[in-house]
C-alpha cells in the first residue's frame, strides 16, 4: 500500500531512503539522529560535515553507508513552542521537502520517523496529522511507497474525540467470544486464502549490514492475485500463524450460499454461465457510476497503481478483505452496500472481528477518510486497509 504506518527501528529498514529528524548543524545528536549515525557508521558524519548544516523545514541527502537504506535524507523539524510560531508550516515543509528530494533521487520507497515528536516536543497527534496530510497530498501526484515509522507503539496517539467514541463503540459491539477453530473455520480459511499459508515478507533487515533486499519484493508479494492481508505483522522477524476467526466462517458461508443458490435448478455449465457480477466488475461499475477517475479511486483507497491495473485486467481477481474494504471506503458505500461488495469476494463483516467493528464504526459515521481509519486500525493493533 502506498502509505503505511509501521512500528520499529527505522535504521533497520530496507527502503531506498530513510529520513533523519536532524538538528540544524547536521552533525549528529540524540534520538533517531543518534541511532541513524550509530548504524550508518562514521562516514555519514564525514559527509554531513560537507553539507554545512540545514535550515528548519529544509532537507539534504547523503549516502546510507552501513545502513540497509541507500540514502539518508536529513531534515530539520521545528521545536514546538505552543503552536503559534509557524510550527505546522515548518513541519509540513520538512515532510514535503524530504519527499521531493526522495523523488529527485528516484526513490521508490522512503521511511519517516515522527519528525519533531521526540525531544522537539511537537504533540504526537498534531505531528501525526501534519505527517499524514502532507504524505497524502504528495502521493496524489507521485508513485512512491511511504512508511511512517512509529518507534514505540505506546507513544501512538490520534484524535482524542474519535478515539474515545470509537473505543466505546468497539466495547459495545465486539463479540469477545473465543474464535471457533472448527471444521467450518478451516474450510473458510482455505476458501478465503486459496489454501496458501500466511507467508509474510519483511522490510526490516534481520541484522545490521545485512544484504540489501529490494523493498519491492515485499510489494510484489502483496500484488499476487491471491492477496495476503498486509499488516504490520509483515514487519516482524518471526512468522506468526494466521489466526482463525469466525470472520472466515462468515466468508465461507457467504461463498457457499453464493455457489449453492444458482445450482439448485441448473446444470453446472448453466450455473457457471449465470455467475454474479464479479468483484472486479462491480468495482469498475461503481467507479463509473460515481464519475470517478480510476486514479482518484485507487489513491483514495490507498491501493498501489500496479495492483489496481491487475484488478482491472482480471475479471476473476480475488482480493484480500482489506482491499475490498479499502475500495468500499473509497467508493463511500453504505454498510449494506459494503456487505454485498464483500460478499462478491467471499467475505462478510463480523462483530467477532475488531477490525470489522472499527471499519463499521467509520462507515456508520459517514467518515470515509481512509487515512483516519488506518490510524484507528493501527491504534487498535489491526491490519491496515489498502494494498
Ligand atoms: P526530534 O528532535 O525531531 O523530536 P527525536 O529523535 O527526539 O527527534 O524523535 C523523533 C521521533 O523519532 C520520536 O517519535 C522518537 O520516538 C522516534 N525515534 C527515536 N529513535 C527511533 C528509531 N531508531 N527509529 C524510529 N523512530 C525513532
């Protein structure tokens, strides 16, 4: 997905460029700056000396040296002085200039720390808003994979009002029953995921100085027609077995009823000729009905352009649930429409799934801002929408 919030140490990321929240001297400091210099080695400081500093809001690039990243883009965020000293404009410039520099260097992937949200004291939720708004605006006319790296999940804060209302909604609606690891669950799992194992890729290098692996590889995995759900777990070194949840059972039942109904009075050949409109056909139809441009829709859905072309070109494309929900949000479908859209891909919304309840909350509230939804999903430790 073009924009992703992930957790971890930015110095270990196998991306084209990582951004450093530096100070104006560019001669190293504490926090993420210190971590980047330690991981890159002394040659980074040598090159930084030749740059003669950097103004607040500006950005300058160096090599990555011992880092898995090819470049380090050094930018200087503003010190928080209460919000009345142009902090927002300066933080916006720091993100925008870093992104422009990454584009100039033909980077396909770039990772940001939460600039100014550490020692410089910028309130986390406000810094997050600036980061996501600026990255989103940039991605409107650039193709790039942008990561926002949260060092410690416990520091993550987003809009207080939404958070407390959403927490109440989740408490009231989430069915906390133990997932059934039943026969039906197993069938559902194999229908929903084509029997493949939940293999995930990682953009974190397994060790300092490890061989650089193209971050593109992780994207390629997610572009397979039979998609995996892409969440931050892909970043963990250890593979985790996919949890079986009743939502898979729901998907299986939806799929089973879709297949069973037309078969009652028809031969198999007739039934196959009478298949419902597919996910891909329904998606393209709804984009046209809304007078949307394809790019408008897939960008709003946080879906990679290449993946969208694949969906467009394959009438039988089988998306992940996150992809279907991302498009449902981009198309601003009602809850009922979302349900029938999901059904086309063999899925269903379930109150036993926290992420489904969260998405349902936003749809019920008519809030179709995918970036906000993803921030909420991240806050509740759930897979993000998009692909
Ligand atoms: P600033 O001076 O711009 O506030 P800091 O380095 O103090 O910069 O903090 C910026 C953000 O970077 C903080 O949210 C901090 O938690 C985070 N951070 C610190 N070390 C790392 C790291 N190794 N990887 C990713 N983020 C980090």
